[in-house]
C-alpha cells in the first residue's frame, strides 16, 4: 500500500539520520586531549539467557569509581547510536554503557516493546556494569531517545538503584500515544511496525497486537489497552515517586509518535525532582543533531541534569524554573514553575451557525439553535501533515502545514472563524473542544484543527487532535469533549483563529461508515465552544 511504502521510507530515512557519521566537535577534541576514554564492544547477559550487544566507554583518568550512565538504543537502532554522546560523557568522567534492546539487530530474543523482559534486561545491564567496569553503585543514571526513553522511565520504577533519568522523545502512556480518544494513529504506528520488521524480530504477542491495532474490530481493544498499560510508566507512577529518581522529560510539540499531552499529564503527577522541556519538531528530531556530535540544546541540558544529580555539580539546573519551552516558529525559550502555570488564563469562544459563505462564528459568548452538517469519508484538505516531514519543516524552516481556509469545501468540513485580533494571542497549553455531535451511525470519527489565519485566508496549523466515538445511538446528540495536543504558539495581531472539523486525515484510521454524516450543533442546554489557554 502507498502509506506503508511511505512509512518504510520514512523509517529508513530516520535511521540513516540518527546513524550519521559521528563527527567530533572542537570541544570534544580538546576534552579528549586531557582525558582519553577507551571504547570496547561487548556481549552483556540479559534476563532469561538473552545476550545483548553493547559497548562501553570508560574514562582513562585512573579514578576508582565513576558515575554510571546506561543508554538503551532507540527502536530499530543499535548500540552505535550514542557513540558521540557516550564519548563526550566518558571524557567528563562517566562510565557509559550503551546496548541494543532484545529483539533488534544482533541482540538475542524477540521484540517485547518495553515489556517486563526489557525492564529486567536493564537491571542486568546495570549488574554487569557494576561487576565489569569502574561504575559507582551509588551513582547510576539512565538516558535514551524514544524506545530508550521509555525503557529508562520504566526501569526507574523497577530498580531503586537508579538516581537520575533523562527521557528524550519518550512516552509515559503508550495507549494514549498510539490511539488517543479511540483513534488509531496510522502513520506513526505504521512507521514503528515497518521499522521493527526490517531491523528486528517481533514476538508473537507484538504480532498479535499489531493485527488488532490495524484492524477495525474493537472487540480486542481492552486487551490492547492492558498490553499497553503494562508498558507505560504512568502505570507505575507511585513506584517512580517512591524510588525518587530525578526525572527530566524532553519532547517535541509535534511528536507524531508520542504526542505531548500524555507526557504533560505524567509530569504534573511526579513528586520527584523533575524537569519538562518542549520544543518545535517531531519525534526525536530535536535531539538528532546531538547524535552526530553537533551542538544541541537537548543534550546540553541532559548533561547538566545528570552532572548535577549524579556528580553533584552545582550548575543551577535544580534551581531553574523546571518547565522549559520553546514556542513554535520561534527561537527563544520561556520558563515556568509548573505546567499548570504555563497558561495564565483561558478564553472561551462559542461556536455559531454558518453565514452565507458557509463559515460559522467563533466569538466570546454562546450561540444556540444552529446546526452544521458534513458528509464523512472525504478528505477536505485540512490535515495534520505527514509523519516526521511536516514537523521537520516547521522545526527547521518554520513552515507548518497550511491550507486556504476560504477554499475548504464546506460540504465535508465545518469551519468557524473569529474576527481579526487587535493584539497578539499567545496560546500556551492544550485547547479544549466541547462540540455537540449528532451522528447518522453508531460509530464514527472526526478531526479538529486550529489554524492561525492571515488576511489572505492562509491558515497555519497550530494544533489538532482526532476523536472517535463508539456505540452511539444514530440520530441522538452527544457531546464530544476532548483536547488538541498542547502547544505554544503566538497568533499575530490582525490574524484570526479558525476551528476546522472534518472526518478524514491520513495520519489516522478513522471509523466512519459509507454515506454517513455528522451534524454539529449547539442545543440550548449545552452550547458548543472551545477554550483557548493564553498567557
């Protein structure tokens, strides 16, 4: 299928990007001259007799004990992924052990998707490092990207020896990441599935869950959710808080595999020393240049975090405001004392009926007695982009997905638009959608998009989210209440906000029967609105 071919190409492109030649910066070369670090490749015994392929970078300074940093590799990559960063950490006095999780490349076993065998493997890697290197048992840290981040967070719940974690582009809730609001994330899960088959050996359980995920039958959804919960750090939040590791979380606003909402919720519930960083980009793109040894903000902050909590360096990161954000389309950072403090207020905008151009109003207050009907199953042209590529364009070129809002076909897309704003609107957080829906079928899907619209009607995507409903009574209204993915975005003065709702997006598997329709409305007792978090 075309989507699967595109997914395979994107997976390979990502692997090539993150496995690019590892160049040394002038800083690295200067450090190497004063503190040579030795590299060796080794087999590491995991749990259940599985052998894991790994490498060790160890300082050459002659010290008896060094802090230990364990780096599990990303999905479909291997222990070579972190060589540039491992060398830099080793020259700074760390023993660094990188390894390929079970089921991938030369490591034994089958892919368990961060299941209990992977968590047990991580503890066995720590055991091996304490027995075969100069690692200090009282100073153990974990870091990793994507799959490595998820394994690291889960490991911090299972192993109380771990004192610090830096989880980069990881997940806390796997179910919410892969099928939020009952909607399967087609492209992102497809990339993971294709890459897993190309570079590893999926176990029978993973194969079964993939069949269930990509199917349209929801009979197995409870089983799928239970499988995902066992692999989610959010399930073990109490254990992490009890163990007390210092946890740094860094993700991208546009992460199409592990979107930010599931992570911000987890962050707020942590009671350990913690830090949250969010930047423009997609999955693992914000930290990718650091893997090639280039200057990188994510890895700079990761180093500072681990230096403080494993080496006791007084670098101030423990006293800095812990929520560190770089807004979309901008270069500077903002800092806040908590995620809840990011939004200073909320503006409620009521949805109204269509005018003669087919556009509804989006204004303070509420409007009732109106309805708007769209046909399902046809792509209006509004969409969240292409996994990796669209958010990469936003990160490096400041070009988010765009549409011409006036030209969106109203028979298949409902559009509500505000008046031009007299001052900039600084959106910070997750926009909430409260929308009355009357379906013609018992199940269906919709996707909501929020756009920044200029004077020419060109809309730049601010954020979006899918929503799927099940077991509803045809012809009976209900309220779809959900949140768009969190963002930090400044709408310029003179621009408008537009909310667009349609029923097809190539990013997702939608569940609208043929010839179905959705009617959006605002009955007298329950008006439809959006709540926009603002600074």
